[in-house]
C-alpha cells in the first residue's frame, strides 16, 4: 500500500514508523528540514521537504499513485486542504485528517466533510480521543489503562500492584484457582519497564503493572481481587480548562452520576467563558501548582485529580502536589515520551500519551478485513486486536494450541453467542467468533495471516 503522511511531528513520525514496519510504501511530507532529515535517517520511508497542501509537493510525493493520505500537521486548515487537493487533483481514494478546532466539528457544519464538499473519510479529533480515554479510566477506578472490546462484553485493564495488593508474590497460574467464579486472566506483566508474558513473569511482584482480560460482568469483583475499591470517583478536580478538560467535563455531565467537579484554569478570560458555559462544574481561576488554590479545591477530599494542561511539566508537578496534599489518585497528560519512564515511579497513578492515542486511532482505520478494533497498550509494547473470524481465515476451526504462535502472541478472549470465553490451548476457534489477541506490533504479520487479512484501507 502506498501512503502519504503529511506532518513529521511526533504523531506523523510514529504513524510512518508503524506503516513502514509493515512493509508499506510510505512518503512523509513536512516543511521542517530537520524533521525530514530525521525521518530519512531513522525510518525506511521517503521524506520530502515541502508544504503538505501544495500540489507540487504532493505531486513530488507521487500522490496520483497513493492509496491513502494521512494529514496530521499542526494546522487544521493545511490538513483539510491536503485532503481536498489529494482528492480533486490526484484522486487519492481515502483521506484521514486530524482536526482540532471545535468549530469545524459542530453538528450544524457536518455536511462540510461530505463527498460533494470536502471529502475526508475519517476525522481524528485529538481532544475528543483523549477525553474519552480519561473517561474510560474514571469508569474503572485504579486502572492505568482501560478499554472495552467485543461489544462491551470484554474489558482490557492495566493495574499497578502496590504493596497493599493482596496478590503480591502469588504465582499467576494459581490466581484463577483462588477466584474460580471470576472470569478473568492475566495476559501480560510490565516489570521494571520490561514486558513479560504471564508465564515468564511467574508471580506478581510489587510495582508490577499487570494487564488483565476480564468478562465485563465480573469487572468490579476482579478489581476488588487486586485490592481496588469498586466505588467510582465522585469528587474530581481537573487542571486545565482547554478543549480536553472541557470535553471531559461534558462527558461526565452526560453520564449524569452527580460527580462533584472542579475545573482549574489559569487564563482569566477562559475562566470567565467556562463559568458561563459549563453547567456542572465549579470554575477556579489560578494555577494548579499553587497550594492555596488546591486547598480551595478541597484537594484532600478528592478521589481523582486529572491534569490536562498543554504543559507536561505543569501536569506532572501538579499531579504530584495533588497526591501529596491528599488526592487519592492522579491522572496526567504527558506528550513528551522522554518523561514517560519517570511518571510512574514519581507516584502518578496513570499517564496518558496523546501521541499513542492518536496513532492507535489512525491505525484502527487502516486495518482491513475483519479487524474490529486495535488499541496500543501503555508504552506501546503490544497491541490488543479484536477481529472477527471469517470462513476463509486460517484460524477458523483450529484449536489454539495448533496455531504455533510465538509466546508473546496471546489469544486472550473469544466472544461467542453472547458468552465471554477465556480460552485454553484446546479451545477451537469458530467462524464468526470475535477474537481478542495481544501481540507486539512486530508480529502484526502473524495476525494478518491468522485472519487472512492485510494492512490496508477500508
């Protein structure tokens, strides 16, 4: 597949790296000479210096032969124009654009992106994606990672096992015998930054980040087994009244469970705007790094503190202060990957990488065949893929033990006839099953072979 990626920043670079690793023909375009030099030095792609919405630049990128254009520059307008020119002049079949400004996404302007106007096939809104990810974590207290699959019947969770976890030093293979009536499995362990299969990890150690596949009907009791209370966060403080913080507040308002929300915003005019437009939150003007303001927010009684400002350092430091002053849990937004290894050891409970979320969102739209969903686990060490088994798939009517999979590729769950099955090696995969697989991205070709698919647009 021939792909043009417009924008060589963190997101564009990561998307290009993913696609190149899967043997696609990738060209990446950016005006920044240093970014293109880095791309050409580090990736097996073709880098072009130029403006992404300039017809001559796209022509140099062989746009007339491209199957897919992904526009993820920092400018909404450049992204939209790149897609329009890619369609009108070069006939690129599929276009994906990152669009941030809410005004373009209002329901009354939805016709803007129709095939007869500006034919963009998939719109990626970073702030919406981030807010929805935080929202999912709030729904399952104590998790570092949470997502649903198989029409909501399966949860994939990440939890850090601290000293008070009742399962510390318990052999992983014995956990199921301790809770025979709970339908869950440990599928991977992140130990001191190293990903391990459940077999290699052997037992659970303090500070392990454990990834679990669980039947959604057994969610709360499974979390209790790992020592986490089932009560959802009721008192929430959000630092940062930008698009992410505002969107998250709206999602919580729609849920309608009566959370007490306080929103901290440093800009006076933005604070005034929020106080007039946000109905279900108390707006506090000031810095989340100020102790007096945190005390005004009753931080010692807060269930969850969420840092969503545009500054990594502010997010990390305010989260640490919130924890120090009594907040039970802190979730922080961190864009710079260099900070990622530091956040957990410092005491922040959950870190969100906008780059990883955006890359995963784009990749969901360029998998073809029976792939339903694809999610990156934290730190990107593996993907969780949900796929439907077709009649032609090589995995169909085959026992899992006969698939000859690498140890790091785990068939974690099967959803069949409204039942969640956590399979053993003797389980036979059937046509129309929804199968959840955990695998490192380097083994993507194995998943493609199992489901008789390939990476492509749809």
